[in-house]
């Protein structure tokens, strides 16, 4: 009985390893295919993955003009109080 369990466990581990290596090789071959195709055509591959894209949501309007803001350095910041704020 222990021998049968051991053989089944060994078979499942081997099968899982074969599937894992197969998926890895598929990913490497697909990457090399995309790379070769992009090199031959001279274009960058358009691989954009978007998470939580809602097709029914309204599109956001593009941002307006960019405003350049002058930065100022704060030299002496006020110390923070050690007591919690008073409630009114």
C-alpha cells in the first residue's frame, strides 16, 4: 500500500514538473517569437496589459495645460505637538 502511494505521488510530481516546464518553454518561445517579429518589422510590440479595465466606464478627458510651479524650500518647520489635538 505504501509503495502504491509513493508511486502515485511520484507520478503526480513528475506530471506537474512536465506541465510546468512545458508552460515555461511555451512562454520563452512566445517571447522569442514576439522579439523576432518586432526585429523583422522594425516596430515595437504593442503589449499593453490593463488591469480592471471597465468597458462601460466613461473615458476620462485628457489633462489640460501643464502648469509649472515654483518650488520653495521650507527651512524651519514648526515642531509637531506631542499631545493629541483637543476635541471641541
